[in-house]
């Protein structure tokens, strides 16, 4: 114990992430912040009152923050900071449509994180994910291993769920993987996907796999279209909380995340969805996996698409 984690942004995503982190019962304190006066304090009060029922001791603290960094002293000494701040998508919007609006928000948050929690590992979940992760690193000036993004965990979970449902098998019997960007250049990896340890390609025809790949790529948009207000938060918060847990416990678990790639797969100098070993210092190392020729070509194409957009955000 003795650990502290902060979730910035008290929307559905942030509040659900804070709940999951508190219920793990591995932190002393979970801080939740927001710019809406009183909202984080209200959520903290409510969450603390669930402790007796759920049996956890973690204390939840809410703090309202202001445009000039007011209130950020509450995050002081955080080991991990999860940035969920920013606008969610509306139906018909792409993740890229949020770029300019969310860039301003994420930059301001990141600067305050650097000031008050200079040793934290930062997990970014704001969209567009790959660009916001790069921006958070520039704004904090943290070493690149200490800034990572949540995307691959979520996309992989979606792919796994769709495969399990299509084959009517338990979710735990399915292993899948998605790399690349969180968006149009997402790269699901059928060659590394299995059902009960056997290759996915033996379990279903190529056309059906491709259908599920497309469904995975559009997984977030499908939720947005159905909800009509707001975007997904149950699966995304589960993914972000697991990453924060791996950092706090220094677990060394290998997870698909948005990490700084420097030479792996013949790709350099870009934040991209890859598998990485996660621990106390964030990304311990990027783990290369054998991809087939098509998958590798798709990953390289994703890297170039993301690189072009990450170059734009330096001035935002």
C-alpha cells in the first residue's frame, strides 16, 4: 500500500476507472479531479460509502480543478495518473474530429501533472489516442517510457469478445491481439490469435475473421451510435485500470498499449500500438512479436499515418 493514483476527468470513463481502481484495494488513495465544481467530491463521497459493502479500504478523494492549475495540489505524489479529460465523440464523429479541442485540454492537464506529480507514470485515454499520448509526453517532458496510451487493451478485448460470441465459446478460451493505431489504421493480428490454443484461422473462415476485424475497428463507433450521447466507458475503463494496476504492482505483464517505438519492427520515433512489458517505470520494454508479411506492412502503414498527425500536435 502507500500508493496513490489520480484519474483526471470525472465523466463516465473517469468515474468508472476510479471505481475499478478503488475496488482493487491496492492503493491508499484514488484521487478524481474535474473542472465541474463539486462533481469529483460528490463521486468520492459516494464511492467511499460503497467501501463497507464491497470491502475495500482505499480512500477516494475528489478535487475540483481550475484553468490556472487550481486544485491540482490534490494529485501531489501520485504514482500513476490516468488522463481521461476531453470531449467524448458524438455519433458520426471520428476520433480525429476531437483533435484540436482535446489537444488544448490534454496539454493543460499534462503541464499540471508535470508540476505536481513529476514522478508519475501517465496513462492517456483521451481521443484521438495516439496523438494525445504524444502530446502528453511533449507537454510533461517526461521520459517516453513514462507516458503511454490505452488502446490496444481495449481493441484486443473487443476482438476477443466478438470471436467468443461468433464461436459461442467462453471468452477465456480466446486470445487475440490488436496493434497499430486506435482508429482507422488499427491492426488486428489474426496470426497471433487462438481459440483453445489452436490458431483462429483453423476455427473460422478467413472472410468471417475479416468481418470481425472490421467490427473491432468500428467497435467504439458502434457503441457511440447506439448510446447517442457519450461513448464507451465500461470496457475502456477496465483496460485503463488494468494498466494502472500493472504499473502500481510493477507486474512486468505484457499488454498491448500505445508506446514509444524506437527501432522495433523497423519503425522508429513514433507512439504506436504495440505489445509492451508494463511496470513501475511505465514501459519496461516494447515486446516484438512475429507478424506475417501483411500484418507487418499494415503496422508500418499505421506508423506512418500516426507519425504525420503526431507531427501536427507539437504546435497545439
